[in-house]
RNA sequence: GCGCCUGUGGCUCAACGGAUAGAGCACUAGCCUCCGAAGCUGGUGGUGCAGGUUCAAUUCCUGCCAGGCGCACCA
C-alpha cells in the first residue's frame, strides 16, 4: 500500500520472529500482503501458516503467539497511533488494522504534493532503452503495431514515473530485401500507370498506397535505383504522423542503413570471433548460440556472402549497451518469440547477463465489428490500420482498449463498443468519474485548501475506502514494473472510479456542515489527482466536462 | 513432431499459492423535487478433463483434450 508503512510493519514482524526464535526457521522474505478483502484488515501476513509445518504446531497457536509479541512491540515502538489492532483470523492469518488517522495523513500528502506524492523511486536513474513498434517502412501501421505502440508508450511513461532514465527507440529497417521489393513494386506500378501491361508478383506490396508513391515518384523524376529509398522515406513520414496522432513519441530512430555504414557490425563479429563464438561451415558464418541455450546455431553470413537479419541485430543490441543502457526492453510481435533465445544468446556472448534484456511479446488484437471478426491479411494489403482505428474510435478509446488486457493475452477489440459513448465503454466510465469531480469542484462555493483542514471527519466506509484505493496506486505501479506490463493501470483506474462513484452516490459533498464539505472536497480532489495521474500514464485525455 | 501463449458464468476479462473465485456486458428487480443516471443498489449464473505436490491449488508439476502463434543460409 505504502512503502513506509509496509517497511515498518515488515520490520515489526521480523523483530517478533527474532524474539520468538523463529527467524532462523523462516528465512524467506516476510510476505506482507494486501488482503483479498478489506474485512480482513489493511495488511495481512501468513507466516504462521508457513511456519506450522516447520514448528510442528497449529498455525492458530503460532499466530496467537506472534500477535502477543506484535502487540508488545507496537507499544514499545510507539506505533499505536498508526495501528489500531492486530488479530488472528481465518486459518491463521495475522491481520493488521490501521487507524483512520493514517489514511487522513496520506490523503493530506497527496493533496499538498500532488502527483509527486504518488511517485516511487524504483528506477534510481537507471538507463533503460525501450524499443518498440519498429515496423518496416513498407506500409501503414497495422493494429498489431498499434497495440505495441500503446503498450510501449504507456510502459515507458510508467518507467519514467518510477524515475528510470528512459529512451524510446524505433529501429528502422531501412535497407535490405524488403526495401528492394518495395522499390520494385513502385517501379512496376509506375509502368502500369503509364499504360504498360504488367504482371504484379504475389510477394510484392499490394496496397493501393504504392500507386500514390508511384505518382509522386513520377512527378519528382526519381531514378529507378532510388525508388526503394524514396518509397521508404515517403511511408516513414506517414508512420511518424500516425504515431504522433496516436500520442506516441519516440526519442530516437535507429537506422539500419547507418548501422551498416558504421562498421559496428564488423566490430561485433570480430569480438564474437575473439571469444570463439563464430565458426564457418558449408560456406556460411555461424554464431554458436547453442552455447547459451538456443536450440541450434544460427547463420549470420549466408554462403552467398550476404548477412541474415540476425547480423545487424546482434550489433544493434551491443550498441545499446555501449551507449550506457543497462536495461534493454524490446516489444515484439508473437511471430518473433522464436527469436528471443538467439538475441539473448548474443548479449550473453558479449558478457551481459540474461536479465539485462527483457522481451515483451505483445499478442495480437483481433478487430471485431458488431461482434464479427474482421479478416486481415497483410499480403493482400487488406488489413485494419492504426489510422482506421484512430479515425473510427478516437485516440483515447483506442489507447485504453489496447491496454485493457494483459499484454501476453489475445485481445478482442470491438470497434462498435469502443465507439459507443455508453456504460459498455470503460473509457467513459473512468473519464466520467474525473469529469464528475471537476463538476463538483467547479460549483463549490468553498475553497477546500484555505486555512486548517480537518480530515478526521472522513470516517464513512466509502470515504476511507476511496482513500485506501487511492493508496493502492503505488502498489499497481510496482506490479507493472515487476510483470513488465502496464495493463494493470487500466484495471486499477476502473476500480478507483468505482470507489469514487460509490462514495458519490451515498454522500453529498456540497451543502454539508462546513467542516464536512471541506474535508470531502479535499477527498475528491485527492481522487482527481490519482485519476489524472493514471490517465496521463495511459496517455488518455483528461476531460473536465463531457 | 518440438517450443511459446491461452482455456474461469451466455459474452469479454480479474484473482503475489491463501480466507465466501471478483468485475463489466447481457438478462432481471429497484434508485434522480437533491453536487452530472455516461452513475448507484439487489438477483440469476462459473474454474476444459485426469492425476500429483501442499495445512491451502484458478494459480505450481505431469498427462490428456481444445484454440492461437512460431519452428529458414526470410525480414
């Protein structure tokens, strides 16, 4: 719930274990948890259950003894004003109940410090590079890229909020086979536009946008050899515009073409060779990735002398480390999961630890319209694009929907539901809570923060429940970090909104006794800060009115 | 065949190995002379199958069944 209190309670339990002589038996971390239900207190610990077998005694007896000791320690360490009671419940859980004063103090902190009060310094300035989207500049962004963009951007926001030093990077595949094919596709369409009869190969880019590029290339008299680069530039501009409209910003665009020119690929090869991880066989150059748990060794230079895709990628990841990043995060599509081991092998070959690279596989989203899946096929150029989703449902709903499910899970995205401005749509539920608070604050005749503020009048279940939910924000961010997944924020904001709506429905803010009105204004102002901070992390617009 | 992901009410999803498996939609019964009813309250209804580990399994392990994705000298 809150780091400081959590630390205090952990220390308290640890001290008691020592007194009782159980610390030797219990060497794991002390599992201080939020209970599944708030009728079990504010924090819970299940040590008694875990110790039961070791001590060969019933968990209830152990818990009772622990509680005795805890009560004494609480008095001794003057924590009585914080903790109202500790008791054994259920099978042998030890539950801590905090005083309302604790929650009032925390609320005060949020109101006076704003979102700074919600921050946690988990990053401590650590340099992290998050690479995502990285779509080839051969076509518009698809919904698969869109989900990666939403997840990557939101996760980067969270990391920044947790004081990581974050760079968002897009790896640009601006040379190689697919760019050649792109150029040939344009060339052929150009001929077609000039009235020539052509046969358009199946593996060429089919989309209608190729005609647009061909017309532009014709106007500017681009030479055939340069058509690939011209088309890639043209498409990249479109991609950049789409990302900006989606609210996703990148700090750097890493060009593969530049990488190839820099000599860094050769340098990486040389170092791998020195370390003995390269060998030649069948006329090809192989990377010994099996030395690091890969299924088979991988070719990096083909027998025809050209490089595989892995070659620049190995150098690219080395370059990230060389620039001082100590944590690399890659967001890839599910079609790349077979690729994880070989890249991981490469960073280990250079002496980096396996956990310095995190790969987040972003599962595909299936687009539905009125409950019917929309068929997609990249080859025919018939796929739903980010642009279409943006045009149809708008940026806020799109971002929220892409973040609503665990990143590793498939996601059903119904355009009609996302478009609805109704209860079916969770985006509006959350935005509505925010707008409602703004509305009350607007029409309030009293300023909440003038003079002394006495929050002790906040003692209703819904009032304390709302504060407790607000304090969970930090826990949620912590979970996002540990699981490498930002989606929990969307779940949390819905819960926070529910807590607010419940409070709103039962208790009036305005027109109460002055002290009550002011305290409740402070309460909803605090809720507004947390809602706003969460929505900002998601990259969703705050609505004052709707 | 091998690897990864996923099986939870009619639908979409939750649940650090913990307490009576939670929400939303749909269905259904209520709540606005009162700060925004885009809201709130109640009801119906659920862990793919079979074993195992554990004081405790939706969660971990094994097998099976079902679905998705991947297994290149493609990118």
